[in-house]
């Protein structure tokens, strides 16, 4: 089987992304699995090499995608130069850092549309830097959704130690969550969770939905969302033959997932799932973007300014992000709508 081409998008130059990128490329097992196209400024690549103290051999730097050459080179680096990026200090938010992130991501998305790449793995972005650079959204998901002009639901999933977490609401203030929760939105998230796990190779994903209120509302004594909103959504999805259960109390549902009863939890808001999954597997976690016309993954941690430039960053989440992206490429189907390279 021909190797697929995976785009490795540089993250914020001030964070741990540069060193993680180099550590990933030093892993010979990774290089054997796919053709690697690094996208970004070569200065960031060199910064990573200097931090790690190792040089990456057999890299072809190209200025045009038409010059791709994987027959002679393990790694191709599509050079996008950003004026002033060499002056970005470690552990500092910056407009140029955000510009480099946004434009490198945009380039990878364009290449996916043209069929040059099969999946994207990006190193940690800094949302504040991206906002300084003009990103109109709270995160990269909105940016990507707008790029593809998607009208259907897009969501962020987290994966660690065999456990998946999806969220009905995500990067929104807690005060807005109650008004955003609807049966329709919960149904959309359950459907997308099922579809995403199918695309990752699960034959019959086992999904459980978290309650919103303490003790799952205690029959309405502690809130009515379970009765009026969540349960009807779960029942409707069962009618559509999705293997889903719930709502179960949020403070114990993760024990069942940890013990192997379920593959994924659909939570109602960000921290309801993130606290649990990061506690259970933060050192191995991966973020997957679901509902996108191409597999996109990233390590679940952020730019980690507190350890940036010190060669302390844990490579395991990045390795897992790469492995999951390749796995999703191998299991994708017509519902994913991806052009093969």
C-alpha cells in the first residue's frame, strides 16, 4: 500500500511546538508510516532542532508544492517565511506567532482540498496569539469550519488511554451553557461522536451521555434538563440505531468508561469532561476535530510556556496524535468526503 502524506503544521514558535516537532521527526517508526510534509517557517524548524540538540537529516526544503519529492527524501518542508519570526521570544504571545500559525494552517487546509495530503497533525497553537493576529473565532475549530464553509456540526474530541470525550458546548462562558443546551444539539453531538469513532475504526461505538445536574437531577429535584432535554435526545438516537446510553451522573460516569463499559462520553460542557480525561490520561492525550472533511489531530495540551525552550516537553501525545490521524485515514469512508492523495 502506498504511503499517505501527513501534513505536520508548526505550532506557535514561542511554545513547546518546535521541540515536539523535532522529537516526532526523530522517531524512525513515524517516518516509516507516512510521507511527512512539514508546513511553516524554517526558522521555527531550526529553533526546535536547537532546543532538542539534534539535526533532522534527509529533509528537502521546497518553496512550491509542485516540488514534492518523497522518493529521495523522508521529509519535505514547505517553507513559508514570516518576517520577524526570528525575534519572537520563548514563552511570549505575539502577533507574528499567531500569523505564522494561522497561515500555516490555512496552507495545510488548501493542500487537503487539492488532494496533496490525507491528514493534518498540528503542534500546539496559542489562542491568544491567534486572536492578536486577527482570528475572529475563539479557537481553530471556527477558523477551519469557515474555511471549508461547513454548515454541519464540527466538534472537538479528546482521547486518552482508550477513552473519548465529546462536548455539546465547548469554549463558551459557563453562564451561557444552560441556554445553549437543546435536545437537537445533543442529538447532533451524539451523531457526530458515533461517526467520528466509526471513522477511527470502531465497529460499534459504545457511547454514554453525561447528565447536566448533580445526581442526574434526582428525578427533577436538582434540575429538569435530564428529563426535558437530555433523555429525549438519547431516546431519539437509540431509535436511529446508535448504541447510546444515559444520562448518567457526571461524577461517576467516567469510572464506567475507565473500566471499559463505554468508549466515549458526551458531556454537556467543557470542564465536565476535560477535568476527568486529563486526570486519567493527560500525559497521553490527543485532540481530534470531528466533522471536518479531513482527519485533523493535535496533542491535547497547550503551548506550555512554563517549560518552552527547555527540552522537557513530553512527546507521547504528539506521537499518539500522529498515530490516530493515520488510523483515521486508513478507516475513512465516503461519509468523510476526503480526496485521496
